[in-house]
DNA sequence: GGTAGGATTACCT
DNA sequence: GGTAATCCTACCC
C-alpha cells in the first residue's frame, strides 16, 4: 500500500492536545485515491472537538453510541458523518483509545489531480460538504485508518512557514451554549478556499 | 418501529 | 436573505 516518507505517523494523532493537533494539521496534505488516481488537497481549515467536556462534540460527556464509537478509537482513524442528509463531514480521530477527540476538516485547497469535475463553478462558498464531494469522501471511508492501509491518508507538509493562522469560534454549534464560544476553529488567513472569513 | 433533528448548501425571490 | 432539499442517527414509545 502506501509507502510514503511523508505519511504522518500514528504518534501524531495519539497526542492528548486535540486543539494543538487541529492547528498543526493546517497546511498538511489530505490524499484520497479513487480508481488508482490520487487526489491531493492542502488542509486550510480545521475545528477541534473534544469528547470529554465539549458539548459541541457528538460524543460529549462520555456519550457513547454506535455512531460515535469510532471517536473512542485510537487516533488516526477517519470519522465520516452525514449531516443534513446531504453532506459528508470528514473528521480525524485523535488521542488514545477511550478518548473521544476529533478534528473536523472543513476545507482544503486543491493540489494535484483533476478537480474540474468535482467543484461546481459557483464559488460562493466552500465548506465541508464540498470538500467531501471533491475528495470523494463517503460513508465508505468511515472508520478507515489514515496511516497508509487505505485509500485515504494525510501527508506531512512542513513548509508553511510564514503562513498566518487565525483562530475563531466554530461554525454551526450555537446549540452548545458556552462551549460555542471556544476559539477552536483554525484556518489559514487570506485563503480563498476557507469557507467563511 | 416510528419520528425528530442536525458540525450545510443551493436556489429562489 | 430566506428556505427547501434529504437521509442517517438517536431516542422514545
């Protein structure tokens, strides 16, 4: 399978600080493979979700269901969630087994591969829904490991020096009360692919 | 077994 | 700027 020197090691995902991981994922490369062709995108927008005490997280307060089960897995898994019946949202599970932390990947900037048939001409917005469509992410990817055994993985990209990273509140989590105010959304400043500025 | 709701987007007025 | 589309998950009988 993937034998790639840039592949992020499992230890990257196993750390305890999901907010830090969300920040570090910015600028790294998300890769999916379909029909043998790799499609690469630079991660430009992420959000951190913490299982332990974050009401915005599906697995908040120790809630454990068949859907959220994957979030309790060892870091390095994909958690794909269908929102509003239409949009697939892609998360990266982090932390050790038993801790339901995850990083939501909200936007990527297209790199290699042919994206012409994946992005409609409308440039009004970019968000997790379009990201999943563009990368071909579906429920099939749910629970897939990102460490090289499957058709989706993340590569290191250390050369984002000088890039401005902005922290802000997360999107669409108003229901989470005071936790909605946490500055756990990170994006790359002045990037056209960020969903919201 | 049935129903309410959601980490959104596109299209209409 | 408002709202329809759309379907899986969770929770309550």
